[in-house]
C-alpha cells in the first residue's frame, strides 16, 4: 500500500467521522420531559434529540444534550408528558377539511342547553344565503339532560337561518327555514333506505331518518352551499391544525360518500405540493357509483401508480394507499343502531368478488367497512374464494369497525392475514346499541382483547367527523375505562385495556395496518420525529379526564406544527378562519364546556 493510498484512507475515515458527528448534531432537543417512548426495551426517558425529521437520541438530559450545537433549538418540557404522535387509522379528513370552517361543532359540549345556545348565536351571525350546520360528532348521552333537541327547540334557536343538524348516521334535523330552502314539501318522496318524516297533515316536520341507509343524510348535506377554493384551503389547514392540537400527526383517510376522485382531492393535492400538510395522509379511494364500482376501480388503477410513494422523498406522505372503505354499495352495512341491521343484497357477493379480484391482481391494498358479523361472514366468504383463485400473497387488507365480529370470524381474518381498524363509535352509541341488542352483546363490541391475543394487527381511529368526533382521546378513554360518553360502563372488564396498550393501538397499531410500524409510533433513535407534548400526564391522570387531554406542542417531521400556552412561540401562527362568520373563529373545534 503506498503512502498516498494510506493518506487517502485516513483522510476519508477522518472526514467521514467529522461528517457523521455533524449529522448527529440535533436541530431540536426536548429536555426535562416525561417521555412515554412505547419502546419496551427503554419505556421511559427524559430527553429527545431530533436531527431534521429523525429522532437521533433518547435518554437522560445529559445524554441527549451531547447532541446540542449552537444552532439547536432547545425546548424545556418542564416535566410534561411526551408521547409519539397519534395515528388515526380511520378519519375523513379530506372531506371534513373542505367543510370544517362552516361547521358548528357540538363535540364535547356538556349540556343540551349550551348546544342550543351555540346554535342560536351562530344562526344570528350567519349571513343570508348560508346555513348553520352541526355535522355529527355528538350524542345526546354526552349532555347532562340525556336527550336530543326537539324540532321546536331547533326552530326557536335557529330562527330564519336555515339549519342542518346531523345526529351520527341515524338522523338529521332541518328547521323550517331549511325545509323551505331545500324545497321539501308534502309531495317530496322518500329516497330508498330513507324517510322524510311528515306530520298528520302530510307536511315535512324536518326530521330525516336513515332506515338504515345514510344516503338521505349524505345527499341532503351535499345540497348545502360550499366554500370558495381559497376558503377550502383555509378550512383544510385549520382542520389539520385542530387535529394537531389533539396530538394527531398521521391519518389514514378512509374515503367517503360524495368524495369524488380526483376532483375532491384538489385542496389536499395543492397543500401537499407546497408542503403545507401538517398530518401524514395516505388515503383510500371509495367507489361512488352503485353497480359501477368495478369501472371506477379499473379507471383509478390505470391512473394511479400504487407503489409510487415507496420512492417518494416528500417529507410528509400523501398518496393513494388503496381501495375502500366501501368497495361496493351493495355491501354497505350502515351502523344505525336505532334501526335493524341492513340485509345485504344478493348481488353483493358477485359484485364484491369482481372488485376484490381486480384489486388483488393489481396489488392494490384494500379496506372494507364491516359493522356486523352477518356481513363480515359474507365478506370473508368472498375473500376466501378469491384467494383460492388469485392469492392475496401477503397483500395489505383490513376490516373497519367490526363491532359485532364473532370469534370464528376473527380467526378467519387472522388466517387470511387481515387486520382490523377499530373506532370509538360505541362510546357514542353504546346506549342505543344496548337498547336494540342487549347488554351482553355490548360486552365485546368489538372483541379487542381477542384480536390482540391472536396477534392480529389492530389500529385505532375515530371515524370522524360525522359518525363520531375526531377526538382520539375519547377513543383512548373508551379503551381504558370501557365507558360511553354517557357514563355507562358497558365493556367487559377483560376487554378493557391498560393505558400503554391503548396508546399503542392509536400509534403503533394504526401504523402496523399498512406496515409502517418500523419507523413510527415509537420514540426511538432512527424513527420519524412525530410526537406531542401533552396537557396532562396520560399515565396518572384520573381516568375520567383522559378524554379531555390535548397537545401543548405537536411536532411533525421534526418541526412544530401546533403550539399552545408556553409552547406557542415554537409553532407557526394559525390563520383566522374563513369566512369571517365561521363558528371556528368564535368557538374553535372540539368543545370542553
């Protein structure tokens, strides 16, 4: 070996060492924290070092401060709890974002009297030509009065301003001004699967009922005025900021009715291009045309490279993840627990088989809305039949909801390599569910412990914004306490989870559904720097108060995207809601009063 060669080797080694040392220097350090790492090897820590978008080190203050440089931003958590960013595996954020600033949220409101007061105040400031709208996210059982508003109360509160109030996916209320605005009268026919309630004189009362199909609710809501393009951008940004305020850093968008691809994705498309998304956002494509779903999926398969994101260097993921959550309309088993479960049409099997076969052949992951075991059994029959002809071959797929899935069906899901995305819908509907199916049926709705014991991938979500609130802390409260928002403990004790296991479902579990758990959901060196500094200590706070936890600082890709209180200075300024009369400017989103 020549002297020159030796010199070059030493130079390269020393140079690479300096480069490695420079790379280890942190762009952001958090100290004096109570870190819940969710890393079983090192479950707790007090400091975190972040380099750009990756966690560099986790440990004591002294260990982590070694990574500090003159350019490092240092945040003193002052003993507050830090967790990995929450991952909502089932949320309608693309659709919800387009309407967020138009909506008055009753999520979290403690009394019906206050809810009606908010309705009255907002109706008075809503300009002519616009509506005041409450679009789901609440249940009568959260109110001290334990009842719904009457149509008379709604008419009195809203007055001459048209009003639309959605109660889960069971029913909606229109005031008299809203009935008139939509032109509903004694001659207006009921849509298939829906009811326009009429009084003894044949006049519409304002009550719209899903019997049990939610189409009547979707379709009526779709007739309300939309925001301008600029306002939709603002609305989506504020909705993501609202999610950030709850510690959410990742979302799987489950598609939804009246959400057409690619047109209705233009807002999030544009925000992604200018790097203004503040949640990671893989999304699914939901077929919109009953009986022509296969045409939709064939069209989208020709348009979308499903693997393009694998080599995408964009810091915040935004891409088509697969097909779902409804693959065919004939398989829609809507969860209106005030009505008998729907009987799926006989054509369902053949239609679903054609769609699933096509998705598997093209290696498209899929998810499937499945509330009732009666539906799940039929779906599994189809998946098993297709699997024999066109093997799944480890393709990512999972069921959503699964409230009444049987042990036998859970075993079949396990055998096929599927996962299950659960949501906190029972926290909003347990009382209604029990009144129809009995208390025993609610004990394991869904059977989370069985799923976990079998090693099935289980992710947590909310199904916000309509069928339940988008607040994941309600979900964590439900998993830990087994209680509804109405205060009844309905979940069997053996099906209630410890706090760490519950938190893993809303972080690692959601990531695992689409095989992302190897770089997120854990505060660990080499993992993505997505985390939240909480308002309260999740591990020690009174169980009843878990649902009231929020984030004081949320970090995505190593950068603060939301801050409150003493951490506000580290985060970007949140813009005012558009239009000016938006309820968000007066009440914010999730309510705590």
